[in-house]
């Protein structure tokens, strides 16, 4: 998710901010579930998949704000 950012910066934020770490881990878990649903590995109805994608996007936006605030 933060591929364009230096890994050292990401590691620093992950270590120093437990809320960021928790949300980052939740986002990764949800991302895996969405990918598995899209590939047909996990059968999920369209409404649930859409809700999962929206939740994932909201997490990503929050993580980006937290990341940027942590570097200032």
C-alpha cells in the first residue's frame, strides 16, 4: 500500500505508532479477503464485497493521513 514510500519510513511509523500498526494489519487482512473473494476462493455476495472494498478504502485513507501526520 505504501510502495512509493521509503521502507525505512514505513517501518519507523509502524514501530512508533501502535494505532497505525493495528489499522495497517487490519487493512492487509481485509485486502486478502477482498482478493480471495474476487478470485472466487471465498464465496461472498456482491453487497458484502462492495462493503468490504469501501471499508478497505476508508482504512487506506485514514492510514495515509496518519502516515503523513507521523512524518511531520
